[in-house]
C-alpha cells in the first residue's frame, strides 16, 4: 500500500495550538487502534528545539483516501497549520513498502 507524508508548520503560537496537538495525538492513536498504519512527530533544529513543524506518515490505498484522513486531523481542522500532502515512492535505501 502506498505511503503518504503530511508536512505542516504552525501558523499560531504553540500555546494556542497545544489543545489541538493533544487532540491530534488522540486522533492518531484512535486510527492506530482501527488498523491504520500512521505515525506522527515533530521536527527539531540542531539544538533539539522544536519549531520546524511536524510530519505525519501514513499508509493509504490512494491519495484521495490519505487526503480524506488528513482533513480530519484536529491540527488541520483547527486552521492553525499550513500543510501539504505528498505520496512517497521509495527509490533507494533501507526503507521499503510492505
């Protein structure tokens, strides 16, 4: 099944986004419990400080399915992030599709 990557950056301060981030974590865990292969994390700078945004990796049968899931993400629904979704097609390296 294809992999998709959602990249996002905050448009609001962390304090304003924290409740949406907590809802996002619950949303990801709920999807995992239903069998969706999904993982979420944040980006940090060379000193380990967050602020570079976040990445969400997920498997879906199509771009349309992945986009429908992403549009349900509490972070996206909040309007507090700028985001984009892309399919990832591995070409070389240790990671491969199942």
